[in-house]
């Protein structure tokens, strides 16, 4: 009986020993298999597309042309023919100035001109007679003829100088009449009749008046550097103004500065606006809608597929079931997606949820 009991215990121990060995072998096999140890990662293939979004940016509306008019000569305002809000046409007389001393200067210049003209005519007549006489040999000394010619030339120069001085005073008198340089509206008027105005001194602090062209306006926008490449000339844009809620206006990009402002790092873009209904006024602040559509297709991936570390931004590619970091540059991000630029191909598999802890060479199921 005891022998049978020992046999049963021996067989049970042998079976337990074989089972334990088999389990240990299976565990070792699992540890040695890289596929069993590899984590499961969700991957995707990036696609190229044109990312489109919009942004609002403020801009200032100004007259297409705007001029501040100052006095060219020291004078007094004799009469004003326009006021604020007056519509004027090119060449229209706006104001008349008065400078009595200019009239005296003109009279003196005219007298000097007449005097120099008389002197020149006399010396010219003398030279002409001597020249005609000199044609008969021996009648006039050559030296006398040369002296007469020099005298005539000198008097002619004085006559021309007097003529220029007279014309200069006349031109100054023309500045006493102020005319509109273009069709527009008087936006400001800073003087009254009898006020002193001039190119310097107390009368020069403020312009006499300001003229704006309002039938056509320009809208100036400072576009940040990263967005300036999305805009082209003749591109239509829409904008709104706070004073006219619910209304949308449009215009086309007429010109770009082609350079960045050194302080704001932005490019000046101007939009021409036809304002025939006079709804818009110079000085209004507009909210411009900029459509930012890529000109070329770029790789667009979910934001979670890109991670940033101290070394830069990366995506994680899967090559031969191994992870590999690829450095990229980030572009615009919209609705959970982001543009990336780097050494990527159409068939490159990327990890959907990139993490800095995933190192190169990690096995992936």
C-alpha cells in the first residue's frame, strides 16, 4: 500500500515539474519575441491639400487723394470761398490771400526790368552801328568793336536777370490765389477771413484747409509677415465698418508695398474702393476679411501627430515596423489640423499620436 502511495506522489511531482518547465519556456519565448513586446500604435498616411482659412484684420480708410494746403508766402486771408463739407472741382478758387508788400516788390522789379531793357537796347544799338561801320576797312578799330560787344553782352545779362526777378515776384503773386488741385471735399478749414498765414512762424502751425477725394477711397491694411504671401494684386476682399452694421463692402487689392515695415514686420496692402454712394468716410476703421488659401498643396496632419521638444518639431514615421523621427516645420493650424513642411513622401506612415517618449527604433505592431 505504501509503495502504491509513493508511486502516485512521484508521478504527480513529475507532472508538476513538466508543467512548470513548459510555462517557463512559454514566458521566455514571449520575452524573446519582439512582435509580442512591441506596442500597438495607430498610424495614417498624410495627404497633400490646400489649407483654407480666414482671418479678420483692422485697416484704415483714407481719401484716395488728400492734401493739406498751406500758404506759400506770408500774407493775410482776404476771402474764403468754401467751408467744411464743400464739394470742389479741380482748379476752383478756394481762397484769396493778400500781401501788400508783394505789390511793391512787383512795381520795383518792373521798373528795374524797364531800366535794364532800355540800357541793353542802347548798347545793342551802339554795337550794331559800329559793326556795320567796321565793314569798311580802317573806319573802326577792332578793339573798340570788341569793347562794344562786351558791353552789349553784359547789359543783356543784366536785362535777363531783371526779367527773371520780375517773373519771380509775379509767381509769388499767383500763390495768393489758392485753387483746388483735384475734385474733392473740404474736410477741414482752420482759418477765418483776416487771419495771418505764412510758410513759417505763427501762421504756419496748421494748414489753411484739407481737401479729400472721397468718390474713391483707399483702405490700408498692415498684413503680418506670415500671411503676406497669400495675397495677390487684383484679389477681391470684403470688409465691414462698425458704423454701418450688417453691411458688407468689397474692393480689390490695388497695390502691395513689396517690403516689410521694420517695426511691425508687416507689409502694407492697399485696397481701392469705389465710394459713389458716399456711405464710407475717410478715417473709418474697417475689419477686413483675408482669405488665406495656400497657393500650393502641402501636407496636412492632425495636431496630435506633431510634437515639439527642445530640439524642434517632429513627426514619427514608421519604417520597417520601427519608429523614426522626422524634423518638420509647422505652418498654419485650423480645426485640429496643421500644415507641416519636411522630408516627407506620399506613402510615409506616421504615428497618429506622437510623443517625445517614443524614441527612434521602437518596434511597432
